[in-house]
C-alpha cells in the first residue's frame, strides 16, 4: 500500500544530541522531487543519524521534516512511502529470503505481495536463492536482499546508508547497475557515501554534512564552482 505524494523532502532546524553533544546542529536541507542526492561527510559527521531520523528509526530532539506538503512526518501512511537500506541487514537469519520478504510485505500492507516479492527477487538477482536461509548469504547477497526489501513497496523516497560497505568488486558493480535503474520521476534518493566518486555520474545533487550542518548543497554540474568541495572529493578516492 502506498500513498500518492510529492517526494520532496524539507528539513528545517534539525537537532540531534547524544550525551548532550549535538551531532546534528540546526541542520536544514531541501531535496527536490525526483532528485538523487549524495550525502557526503567524514566518518562520524552524522550521515547515519540523519538517515535514521528520516527513516523513522530515531527521533530528532528539535526541528521539522516535511514530505511534499505534509508536515506530519510521523504519519504512518507517509512512512509507507519510504525505503531504507542501513548498515544492519535487519533480517531473520533462520528464515529464507522469500520468508523475510513476506514478513516485510505484510508490514507494508501489500495486497499483491507474492507478485512484488517475485519482482524484487528477480530485480536483485536473488530468485535462485530465495529458498535459502539468510545465515547462508554473503554480505553482498544480504545487501541485495536489503535493497529488495527497500523496493518491494515501490517507495517514492529511497534512503541508502553507505550501501557499498564491505561489498566485493562484483557486488559493488552489481549495485552500480541497480542504482542506475532506480532513479525515476517521482522518486527521491538520498545516499550517504564516504567515497562518492563512483556515483557522481548518476547523481543530480551533492550535500556536504560538516560540523552538524549542511555546509554545501548544489547540483553536480556546479561542482567546478566549489573548489573546497572538489578538494574534499579528491581526498576520498
């Protein structure tokens, strides 16, 4: 089940503290409908915290998040339009791939669950492994299944947190190909990347998270106008 809405994300004055220390400090960012934004920043800059807040897995201490014209970000139906891939697979290791996806399809209230499961397993190249328990999956296969789970309900907003972490070259190349096909009108993608160079050709925007704030946010084609950001990217090869 999904709802029709703009996929524009507006974040205003977001604050998140851990042990009284602000990790996100009055962070504001607007992601245009249908954009593909790379979220960059040093390790510990707060990229994961921001994505977890957007995914509904953590709460901000202050600030406001809007999706389209909807200011009630806690709305359950609105959250059904989000897909998230984080550091942890969040699967049941003793269940098979298809059983795990059935569980999430139920949570997403899908009425055509089996059709969607078959489609996403095929899309992620896991159809032949669907009957295997998750404990037998490699890191790359688990990441593919995480992507399948994030896409099963055809979300208008896709949040990806360092999806290349621990992937071997073959799995990373597979993810490259998948990301090329995921961008489409009506879907906004925010992808956190410590080393984002491989994604610059397909992204539309880049946002630099530094000292708890977005210090730069610009279209990819304007990178040449920002020497500091270019220098930072060159250090992350």
